[in-house]
């Protein structure tokens, strides 16, 4: 089972430490490679210089052995000149001039001898001829005179200094790496603690906010960094939640009130009917009254369920291309009959086909609710005008009346669920008609606006985007 830190601070420290270890390993490895290469290049340069000097001295001291030895001893020192230098003839045997002093102390490989015969220098890393466990860097170089190889010079140096430098570097790395890692972890802990302090403050403030009181807000850290943006987004979310909870509480109270009234009436009338010895006519009237209240309950429940399905995008029907003019024609008989019942004159203008993308039943409900709203809240003898037209790719539906109008302070409230103005409270409305209208319009990506003045009347204006007319089906062949 793999363990992992449970806090963000711990994960930050762990990741920063892991990144530091990886950087130390990569940078240490690269530095070690560069150091080793640099030391070897310097060593090869020294060997090359010494080999050139030895070759020049060998050519100048053709028969003067003492002069060559003195030159070598002055360059390498007496001990090094004896141990790490050889002068060979072209076949690889010790040169006669060094007889008695050294006899092939340095190894000569087949590749080095072959390269020397071709005038090519060879650098090799070989075990020390003294067998002390260390290695040597050996240069085998030809001495060329008049276009031919006259001698082979071998110059070597021990790699102990290179190995010592590399070992010292590794020792420093292995000693300082844990110290640097511990220091980085401590610094990371302090930095993480300081950087996450505003987050801790946000957490503590968020814990104090409860669903019963969403009016509180989180403190916004100064500046324009990510934490400030997070706090602002959370505050905006809290604001939306506050409005939603308030709407739900208000909606629940209003719905309970709207449902309680018809239920109370039903209960009272049924109790009266049961306790009285009314004749058949009175009993029939009581049952008819109960039926009206049941119908009212059904309307409220159906509207609430319909708005819930619209808000949750859970409609059972599919989106289709609908002729809005035809829908208006279907609504016309019902609205004119309702207007006659209230003593109004209803004028409805139906244009040529206007196609929109939507739901036919919901569009029918949209037009009927607006017309019914105008009929119910207009005094007897009023005029209702419904006009459908198009402009700039938009279908425009206008429903106007010459009723009492809507006060300016209520024009934004009338779309809220179960809201009822003074005139509405005197009637039988549930306060869901215009709320349902707005939900249907939003579902169809339309807009609604109104112009109203007390004593003048009200006109609702609905705008819906037009759609292309559906293609006519091909004629059937009999």
C-alpha cells in the first residue's frame, strides 16, 4: 500500500524535494562528466606536449644519449622520466640509445604500433605497469623524419590525480546533497506554510458558513493572484446559492400556501356536506365546488411539474420545426371564447407561416397563458390585441390590453414563481402563469419584455428566432 501525504502542504514539500533530488542527480552527473572530461583533456594535452618535446630532443640528440636524458629529466623530473617514458624503434623494440636505462617499461598494444607505423598518434587508458591498481594515460606517437617513422615515443602519466579529483568531487556531492535536501525541505515547509496561509483562512471562514445563513462571504486576499480569484469565485457561488436557497424557501412557502387554500376549502365543504342533511341540489353544488378546487390543485401541480421538467431539460417530446402562426390559429378559439365570457373584445392577427424551432405544446401554452393573463386582469368591456409578425429573422408576438397596467416596481417581480400582485390576489390565479411563460421563452432561446403604465394598459413582447421552413415531402406516386 503506497502512502501519500494527506495535506497539500505535505505534497508540495514532497514534490519540491523530489524535484530537487532529481536536479541534484542530473546536475551532479553532468558536472562529474564535464570534470572528468576536462581533466582528461588537460592530461592528453600535457602528454601531447611532452611527446612533441621528447620527439624533438630525440631527433637533435641522435648519438648523444646524455643530452636526451637530461632534457627528459628537466621536463618530467628524474623519477617520472624513468617510469613514464620510452623511446622505441619503428618495430616497437627499445631504442639502442636507452640501453641500460629502460627496456620497454610501458605497454605497447598492437593497435598503437599499427597506428604509429601509419603516422597516427594513439591515446590509451591502461593498467599501470607497476601493478599498483591505478591506471595510466598512455600516448604512443610516431617520430617522423624525411617522411618516414624513425622512432616511436611513449609518454604516460598516472590517472591518480584525475581519480582523486573525481573522488573529491563525489565526496563533496554526497556530503552536501543531504544537507541541501534537508535545507530545501525546511525552506519548502516554511514557504508552503506561508503560501497556504490564505487558503487556511478561506477554509476556516468557509466552515463558519451554514446553509441557514448564506449571507456571509469569504475574505478576499489582497492582490490579483489565484487565491484572490478563487475567493471571488467562491463568493459569487455563495451569492448564487443564497439566491437559490432564498427562492426555494420562498417557493416552498408560497406553494404550501397555494395548496393549503384549496385543500382547506375542500376539507371544509366536505365536512359541511357530511354534517348537514342537505338535499340533492345543495350536495351537487358542494361537489361542484370541490371539483373546481381539485381542478385548481391540478393546474398548480401541473404547472409546477412542467416548470421542473423545463428547468431540468427533462421534456419527453423532441425539438422540432413549428409553424408559430398555426399555433396561434389553434389558440384563437379558446382565447376568443374566454374573452367573450369576461365581456372583452379580442382581436388576433394571424400572419403567413412563421417557422421556429421549438415545442408545439409549450408554444401553445405560452400564447394561451399570455392571452389568459390579459383577459383575466382587464376590466369588463376591455380590448385584447394579439399580433404576430416577423422582423430581421425574429418572430415577434405582442399581447396587449387596456387594463389597469402593472406598476413599475412590480414589473420585474411578476415573472417569479407564485408571485401575485394586488390585482392577481383578487382573482383565482396561482401566480405561475408568467413564470411558466418565461421558462418556455428561455427554453426557446427567446426574449420577453413589457411596456406598461397604470391606467393605460400592458403589452408583452415576445421575440423568438426564426428557423428555415421544413422541406416539403416529395409527392406520392399512385
